[in-house]
C-alpha cells in the first residue's frame, strides 16, 4: 500500500524550497503565505519529518527536505 501525499502540499513544498521563503513560494503559486505555511506544516506532520529549519527569519532545508525537494521537483517535471 502506498501512502498518497497531497499534490498541493508537494507543490507548496517545492515552491518554498526553491525560494527558501514562504512569501516567495506563495508569490510563485499566487496563493497566500499562510496557505503555503499550512501545506508545508501538514506535509511535515504527515511525513513525521521536519523539512525546513526555521530560525529568526531564515529558512533552510533540512537534509530530509533537500532529498525530498529533488524527488518532488523531478516528479512534478515528469508529470508536466
């Protein structure tokens, strides 16, 4: 059985990961910053992994986040 991950959350994660910014990712997808934050938080909860390190306005991918970003980007490119 495969666990299905929400596509919108994966798209939000990819945009935030590429921009290293919730605001930048939100602008890229034309959605609100709070929606991006909720999608990423939900994905982190579903996976049981922290994908970003958040520190005083600085955002960085964790090693797990870096690995997932590569997979998600390749997969979304293949679907397009």
